[in-house]
């Protein structure tokens, strides 16, 4: 029997331990800058007497494992400092220079340095050293993302027998690319110490299953109901599509600040159609390709010049990594070139902003945009697609142009799906979106909004936790424990 997805019962006794590289529980939830994920997990931890563990973001000369325990609006967070070498090798190195590009199919950008792999293992083991003593027998443990793939193995080595789940926020890559990672087998083997592994989409899960079943050095078995057997152990896997905190987002949209920003943007658009992009500065987001597609549109449609503009909000991210500095320079040049080529005295085709805005401001910006451009080359889910839809005016909604390579495309087929690698396709989609009649826009929006509601972040969270909780451990645990001891 597959584990049933019963409603997540807060009344149950066990605590929830959330583990992630950075802890995003907000100090002041009312300030409104925290994302949906942070709010959802914080709400679970508050109701549930749990704990959120991760790196403090600080460095120290010598790792001590000393914990800083803080209360953040009712959520207990436990933070640990790392050495500069850990941050270099584990975080900037293996996580962001090796795994992130590989998981996004950019083997051309992936750095395979032994010191990174060693730093990754060392730092995960250090986290486990500090975390293991905090765990009580009934706790359930939920580990997040690619920074901590081997964490279950490290905890099991320290005698932790609790249920441990893992959720990957990125895509999973095709087997033929994954095997370019030295020690790929070792990494996947460590994942078999989880009880449950979750992905955003069926596609990412199927790619994981394909690796386990088809990689000769693993030779695993596909079991019914998405369970897998390999390395003498079994693990349950599943699809858990993340979403946004819909009510929280609607509140931000309707707030004074949200409405004021909408009015300001509408006035500044001066009867032109605004298109919006909101993405961290990351090569996976397809920003260069988007600008080139827009340039193609301006070239193909001279009559539309002066009638449309793109507001691209792009906060700088991972600026310690060379590849991110390079793409920043290229984007600056590209945005400048397109503006230089096409701008007129009272019109500029691109407003390119390397800064962040408050969540309520973002909501107002989205609402004022006739088109939402969400065109990553590869993306685990992409929450901006869902935020854009949620922010729209139901009586006059804008159109979402969405990359078919974002996880969100698996659910949001009513968007205008595009191949972001083709500038002609992008150009055509922009034209179609700008010209779409109201009735079609409304029909599409209603169907997309249903998806956004059905995948609310609280549903994602409760579904994952209840599935993890329902997994029967004893027999599985014994088999797995025996395999581990062997
Ligand atoms: C990873 C996966 C997966 C952006 N600029 C501002 C701002 N943002 C917010 C957006 C959105 C979030 O950041 C970005 O989420 P995405 O899902 O688009 O992308 P990643 O950061 O790459 O997230 C992704 C996600 O994890 C969850 O599993 O969907 O595939 O890569 O919420 O609104 N927020 C504010 N100001 C900004 O300027 N306040």
C-alpha cells in the first residue's frame, strides 16, 4: 500500500525538525518581506513545537559547533557558524559551482573539484554532529535542497532512527548528464537513507527513477507506487508541487502599499503595455535569451515599438561565484545595447533593475503588467509564475508566457508555453500575449488561478509531512539498518 496522504494532524505528538542551508523564518512576519516557503514552514513549526536548523550565514575562524538558539516570532531556530573554508568549498563550491549547474543541465558551467566534494561532505557531517543531539525519538525530520543531499546518511551514522524526508527544490537532471559528476553513485546512495524523497514534478521524479533503474553501477529496481530499491534499501518517492501562500499574497496585493505601487506603475506606463520579469540574477532563468527574444519582437514588429516596455526586476545573487559575475556583465551590456538601439526620447524598451522590492510592491507591479515573462531554461518549479497569476485583476487579467522547461509548466499548461531557446518563438509569444482578446485572457486566467489555489504552499507542506509520517518504518527501518551495518 502506498502511504496515504491524510490531512496533516497538528495534534499529533511528534515535533517537526526542518533543516536547510539558510533559515528563512522571519523575525517579524508582519513586515511582509518573507517568501511563501518561509511563512508556510514557520506556521507549521509554530503550531507544532518544532525547530528550524541551518547555517547562520556567519563565518568563524575555527568551527566549534556552538548553537545559537533564537526565537523568531514563535519559531525556534538553531543556527551554527561555519569556517570560511566550509563556505568556500561546500556552499560556493560544491553546492553552487558543481551541483546547481549540473542540476540545471549546465555541465559546461559545472566545476568538478575534489576539494569541493570533500568540503561538502565535511560540512554536511559537521551539521549532522550538531543536529543529531537535538533530535528526540519521536521527531520527524525534513531536509531541504541540494546543499544537504547526504544529510540522512550522516544522521543515520550518528544513530538517528527517526523518519527523515528530503525535498529537492531544483530539477533532477537526465542520467547522461548526472554521470558526469564524479562519485554520482555515492551521492545517490546516500539519498537511500531517507524514508521519503520529494520532487516538484513527475518529470524530475521520473529522471531520478531512470538513474536508479538504468545506471549500471546502481542496478536498482522500480517498485510499485513510486518506491525504489537499490543499495539493499528501499525508499519512497513522490511528486509534491510547491506553490505560493495564496491568501498571504492576495493580502499583499490588496494592501495600501500594493495598491499604491499598482497606481504608480499604471501611471508610469503612460498607456503603454508593461511586461514584467522577476528573477534572481541566475543563468538558469534565461535572462539573456529573454532579452534577445524581446529584441527580436521589436525588430519583427516596428509598429509595436513605443507601445510596450519590459520591467525586469533582477536582484543580484551568488555574487561570490565567477559565473554569476560574468552573466551580470553580459546582461548589463545586452540591456544597454537594446535600449541604445531602440529607445526614443520619451520611451525606453527595457527598465532593468538590479534591486529587490517588498513583496507587496512586487504584487502591485505584477498586477500592472499586461504580460508576465517567466522563461527559465530550466527551473525546479518557479514561483514567480504563480505570483503573477495570483496578482491579476480577474476582470482584466494579464497573460503568462511560461517556459516549457519550468516545473510550473507541468501544471500551468494554460499559459502561453514557449521554448526560451528560440528567440522567434519568444517574439511570437509576446505578440500573441499582447494581442490576446479579453475573453481568452479571462478563460486562461481562471484555469491558471485554480491551479495556483490547488497547489497552495500549505497543501504542499501538509501533503509532504503527512506522507512522511504515514510511512511505516519498523520493517523498512530494520532492512535498511541491516544494509547500513553491512
Ligand atoms: C528555488 C528553485 C523553486 C524575487 N525578487 C524579489 C523577490 N523575489 C522572490 C519571488 C519568488 C522567489 O523570490 C523566487 O522563487 P522562484 O521559484 O522563482 O526561484 P528560486 O529563487 O530559484 O527558487 C525554484 C523554488 O526554489 C521553490 O521550491 O520554485 O525552481 O530554483 O517568490 O517573488 N521577492 C521580493 N523582492 C524581490 O525583489 N520580496
